[in-house]
């Protein structure tokens, strides 16, 4: 498969228009690596909890890994899936894929066999990179069990531990001089207008959707973001949002490459460890979901956090009081932002925004992106009126992998992307996210695809009907509550539901954390469950008052 064989929505007209407007620069990430390896070879590029690379050292390591992958059959368009924590090896794989013109598929460490089976087979992934063990879970055992069900997967490399049968250590790529022995000439590199990344996002369709990005779409809002928040090569990033999500990928990896600054990776979020790294590495910028900001703000520390100047908070709703407290206690700028995998970071607050915008909105669009708020008939609503949020612009993805019907359904007839969020726009263009029309729960910045979980629970032998809704949580913003109608004569417990999902090898963050038993669901005349009424019932049961 070649990247040009992947069906996308990208047209020559869009390419030329974006280039003419200066929104795309036809740049690739491996070209930036070459630039920094030449102009600042001894500067620290990457830091994780076990080691660090200079720019020159990183370029040498990437060259070796890329030649090693090519020796193992990776070519232009080959799919490389990487499920690692925030370790330096993740960056080596990203850049090696870019050197080869391969398509990289970042996967969060929380995903399990159910998700990987689907992704690896849909992509026909040629290579998979995993940790041996992380947070007590054996990825080697998981993949060993999956190999018979993933016939296209030819090579599995295991980082930081012993590989299983038929697997190789990651050191097989880094410790052999492939660049000297492969003898097949220069590496091809990537093209700014062909797919370089397929990253899966949860949706309401019952299956993950593979979001396709090119280097141009991925980088297009990075340029204006660096201007809005005054980023330079002197900044130091701390990234604890997983590189398997677009937050870590764009605002950790891509920003690291774009500016040639130093990136510090944290694989397990612990506020005390984050504070230590901020002090010792002189961190100036970090980005994460609301729980990260909340923990860093309210966890007492004796560490010196004075170098921290910007915290972008996105991924879940941000309590306005938290923004105020964070600014006071951390003494840094708090930039609320809104975005999604398909569109990158669409909005953010700037350093000079007035306080009412910082405390009361989710920012304004970055140059190149546009927002509309529309009613149910697609007509624009007046400023300050809630409606459906629509987006378009230079950072927008180029389709869902092998799902053209999903892609078509995602757009209005006049070409605006249906975000699934509800929002208001003020006269100055600042957006305030008010809710979601999509049936997704966001738990600490992690999406829980409700349809997927409901489908699995419906197969439980004691369950006659199931509907999952979000319930407020002071730290994670939302947790999942399952409303269940048991089959006649049956009773079911939360522990039984959790055991059932665990047996299906579903990621644990998707498990419901509360169970409510009901005899029937409130329904619309067309037969749809009225989930807003279930949320009202949940409020009544948990607080003893009517919503």
C-alpha cells in the first residue's frame, strides 16, 4: 500500500488554496530533525525517565531505526502501529516512519485486545511496537494471544523487557548498524500532502474511526499557536498526555520538532513527579486534560515551579474556578482550548486575552480555522445562543480510514464538519462549549464510546437492555453510569458487568463505575432512549432531589 492509495477527501484545490493563504508550508517533520541536528547538534531534544537524546544523537538513532525497519520490509505506505507509554522509543518510531514515508498509527497504552484487534486488521499493520509490561499489564501476553487473529502483522518489537515467542526486542532496531549494512540507498522521506498518520478516535458508530492526517493538516495550527502563546526554541515542554492521543502527538512531538526545543516525557501522571520535572528540567509549557491541571494546582509541593509560564487545558470541560485558582497558585498563563482529533486544537486563549475571556470561554479560533453555531435546520444562531458547533479549516483531517460513509456523514451539505458539540459564540468569536450532542462520555480527557460499551454489555446473559450516561465527577469531570434492565427473573451487579467487559478485553477506562437498575427506559415516539431523562433520574437518586 502507498499513502497515495489511501482514499482521502484531499483535493488539489484545497492544497493550492491552503498554500496560497500560507496556512500550509509543505514541510515534513523529518526535515526539521535534519535542521536541528545540523544547527543545534548538542542541544537536548528528548528526555524521559531513563535517558535523553541530543538532536544529533536523535538523528543518528532515527536513521538506524528507519534502515532497520526497511530491512524488515517496511516501505512507503506500510502501516506501523505503536502502543507505547511516553518513552523516547515512541519518538524514534514516529520519525523513522516519516523517514520511510510510512503511515504511523499511535495507540494509547490503555487500549486492550478488543481495540487492537480491530485497528491492526483494518490498517493491515506491518509492524507493531509494544512495551513488555507497563503498569502491571503484560502487553507481550496480550499480543501473543492476538497473533493468530492478525494475519497481516509480520513483526512485533518489544521495548524495555523480554519479547515473547516470535517477537524481537526493540534493541534489534537500535543496536545493529542497519544504516551501514542495508545497502539500499537513501530513505525516501514523506510527502506533505499524503497520509502520514492514522489515529483512532472513539465515536458514536460502535467502532473506532481512523482519522487520517497529512503533515500539512497536522502542522497547520501549530504555526499560529506558537505565535499566540509566544513559543520559541527556548521553551521546554512537559508532556504527560499520552503520545498515543493527538494531544501528545501534536503538542508534544510535533511542537518539539517544529521549534527544535526540548521535550520531557512523563509516562505515568503523578503530580509530585510532574513538579519534580518542572523544577529539574526548567519546564516552561505543558498541556493536559482538566485532572492534570487540577492535581498540579491543588497538590502541595515544595518544588520550584517558577519556570512554568503556560498550561493549555483541553480535553474536557474546565471549571472556571479551577482556572482562577491555577493562575493564582501556579503563577502561569492558563489557556483554555478546544479541539478534537479530526481538527487539532481549534481554539485557545491568548496570553493577552482579558480575564473574562480566560475565565469564561474556551478561546477563539486559531488562524486557518472557522467555527459556526447552527440550529437544527443548519441556520446560524445569534451570538450567545446555544446550538450545534460546526468547524472547518486548514487543520481538518482528510477522511476516516476505509470508512467513506462515516466521512460523508460527518459533514454538512455545504462542507462544515459536525463536531457533535453544543456551544455558544460571543460577538468577538470566543467559543464556550456547553455540552455534547454526540453520545460520548469524557472521563478525565479520555473518550468513552457509549455505543461500543452498550453493545458489549447487551451481550451479557442477564441484561435485557442497557443505556450508559455520564455522571458528574469533581476530579475527572465525568464517569460512566450504566442503566440496566435485567432479564426476567435475573439480577445483575456492577461487578458482573465489569467482569464481562474485562473478559472482552476492553480498556478499563471505558468500564461503567455505577449501576442503576430500572424496569424500562424513557423513550421517544421513534423508539430512542431519552438519555437526558436518565441523567435526571440519576441526579434524583444520587442527591435525593429532582433535577
